[in-house]
C-alpha cells in the first residue's frame, strides 16, 4: 500500500543549529501537509503544499514540495527550544470519491539550550 | 483549542472488552477522521467519514468499527481488545470531504488495555 517515509526518526541539535526533515512517498501525491506535535499534545497543522516545486516560508521554517510531487522537506533555521516536538508530513492521495491523508512516521526534534 | 472534542480522555480496560470513543467535530466540519498513534509510531489512518458516509478506509482492524451520526459526531468502537490496541486515538475534522484542507485534531483518547 501507499507509504510515506520520513527521516530521520530523531534529531538532537544544539540551539541555534539548523534542522531538516525529509519526506518521501512511493506514489505521486495530490498535496502534502506538515504538522507539529508538541510532547503530550496533538498534531497541529503548519502548512499545505500543492504545486510541483512549491516553496513556502513561515519565519524560520521553509517547506518544499518536490518537482515530481513525491517528496518534501521542512527546514528550520537557527532552532530554538520552542521548536521541540515531532514534525509529521502527511501526503494526500485522492482516488475514486475519497482520499487518504497518510502520515509519515515523524521526526522528533530535541533542542539543547 | 482546535474545536474538536474527544471523550473520554483516558480509558483503562481489560483484554477482551469493548470500548467506544466519541468525537465531536468543529462546528461546520463535515469530515471526521480517526487515527491511531502507538508508542514510537506515527499516525496510522483508520477511517474517514463525510457527512455520515464512509469516505476512505485505512488499516482498520475488523474488530474496530466506526460511524458518523446525523449530528456529525462520530464514534469509534473497539472490540475484543488486545494489549496491542493500547494507543492514543485521535479524531480530526475538516471542512471538506477529500482531505484538501487542514485537519483539526482533538486532544486524543488514551486507551490502555491491561
């Protein structure tokens, strides 16, 4: 079945260092979404990318959608302790009258002050 | 606060039992999704309903079932529970039926099977 693979599983950085998580799908995606889950919390929507090659920025966060719409990345510049949490990508594949939003395994980010 | 309400927040039960998890979507949202999150696991898609009808199905076990009622709230029924069913169950809602918008997640229901 459709899989969305996300790497790395864990990333430990020093505050101020950059961080990147990568997401790859076995099939072409209609769109990709990114979510952040703080420890003990629930996933919270960050952004959605729809177009091939799309790049979006939110302050220190940069999101990219690959040309083939099969991969995506999230890059955080100069991490802060508030960035701690698990970042999930979620790929949407639409079929028939429905669609499945399949989440990657997530990348857990810890930031050492 | 996402506007999605899930009850109960915590549930402890024994193997072989049956439980029902309840979800009230955000006001106006027609789609409800159920996800399972186990320790060190990502979010496993279980099932989606749109305006009362099943729209998409994931890796949902036959022991599990769900439905969405006319008032749009949804219930996830888990039966013949096994130890491995212990997990955090999230409900999410969105406006549209084809997942083209963001999902709003509830706080989750943490199920512990002993």
